[in-house]
C-alpha cells in the first residue's frame, strides 16, 4: 500500500504537539489542513488514529502502535530520500572516465586541477584504452564518459566533438641521413613504417590525403604497435617513418629528435589530414550531479579560459 509520506509526518507531529493547532504551527500549515490530512490518512489505512478527549486529540491504540513505528523508521526513510535527492544535486562521489593516454596527457591533465578545486567531493577513476575497448565499456556501463578518436554510431550513445588533431609524418635525422628525404610517392612507398595497427590508423588517412585515395598504401611496415608513445620512440631511434598526432610530436620536433616530412603536392591532395576526437556517454545515463558536472566541464572551454574557482 502506498501511503502519503507528508501525511505520515503530520501524524507524527500531531502526536508530539498534542493538538492540531500546535502541530499546524510547527508545520507551517493551517489546523484545517492538518485535520484533512489525518482524515485522508485514516480513510486510506482503514484505521481510527485519534479520539477526542476534551479539546485534545489522543492517539488510539492503533494510532499509538503506528506512531511508535514511525518514530523508529520515518527519520531513516527521510534520510534515505534526502540522500537520493543529493545524487541529483550534490557533486559528490566517483565518475569513471576513459581515453587514449597521449591525448589525455595533453588535453585532460590540465583540466583536472581546476575541476577538483571546484568540486572537492568529486573523485575520478581514469583508464587509458583504445576507442574500440572504450565503446564496449560505455555500452556495458563500466565507464561513464569516454574520449574516443572515432565517430560513435551506436544509437544508445551520445557524443560531442571536443578537439581536432592533425597527422604528421616524422622520421629521425639519422634515418633521413641514411635514406634521403622522401618527396614523391615513389620515395615514400620505398620507405619503412611504424604503424599503430593492421588497418594503418593515422598512416592510411595521412597517405590518402597526401597521395590520393587510389594510391596503394605502403607495404613496408616493419612494426605494428598499438602505443603512440612507443611509435614515436621507434621513429626517434631511426626504425622508420611514423605518422602521429601533432600534439604528440611537438616536443620531439622542437628538440630535433624527429623531422616533419612534407610530400610534394599532388592534384586532389590535402595539406594536412585531420581527425576529430569525441567525448561520448550513454544517452540513458542517470543524470547524477557528479556525472553532469564532469561531462559539462570537459565540454566547456580550455583551462586558460576557465574562471578561477571561488
């Protein structure tokens, strides 16, 4: 049986105050409103809860039994309700986030200190994995938010673009000194490559942007390794050419450990291939305050444009 929660509190307050008028004053309502609530409660329960003794209302035996239980359990119920409401209004507790380590190092890391300063009761659990794994974890409810480098086409997921990355082909000065600076498609086809995986992520879009969609992809891949930092390390060591995101190779380029390669322009080629990075989440995710706070923070402006927390 569903019982009016407010009416139960009114019953408890009348038992404490002794009269409808005194209870009404403490509840901030009129005595008639108190009487109507109690009458409705008695009708719903099929019980007589009060009997008149002079000008005072006295609990019946059934009413006394109910009030004794309410005193024991109703505050706990109220606390549970308030705790549940806090989930929707207080930024507190854990949010689980995933993404690619190199991009998160550049993009996520500077966003976290001001986020924690603003929400001191927030905790994050961050894991670094590839997009295909993160999408599966999102669908399974194992992470709440994921940064992915591929468009999300699952109907149960929602995503928003958060950044763009350019792909740059790099090689070490030693490698180029031994084999020469490549310029033409023939030059590049003859070189050795370090690739992320078998479908040549990053390398394939860079190649097609430089030489056209119909130009066969290079066959000289000497290492497939699903780690961007290791790809860069192998390129710096002179093992071959690697195509990597601009933010990852910036420091190595500045230090002279690698050199950016620029193929000669061809008809229909693009100057720089780009890829979009997305923040994704489940459409049906519960709108807990902590989830909304982290999601909206990550979708917001860069840290340089963020106001200082109060």
